[in-house]
């Protein structure tokens, strides 16, 4: 039997709206492999990033913001 976690409130809500490098967390995304956040890069691109990558500074931007249009 799996244990349910509270997605509505809790310590992970404090990550919403925070900046991690060029990324800003917008909302939590429920995935079986862990906790993820939908983020927006300063350049406007949106992407899904794991909480672990955000907290360990492994993901600081979308990876495309340095490309020229």
C-alpha cells in the first residue's frame, strides 16, 4: 500500500515562486519518480525540473537561453 503525501500544503510549497539561477518555480508536478516543478527560465522557456536538481544546483537554466534566435 502506497503512502500518500500532502500536495496541497507543506514544506515543498515554500519552493514555489523561488528563483534557482535563471529558473523560477511555478507549480508542483506529481510524478512517480519523485517531486518535480514546472519552472520558467528568465528567457521565457518553460520546463519540468526535479526538486533534487534544483536544490543541488544541477539545473540553473533551460539550456537554450544562450542560443541566438
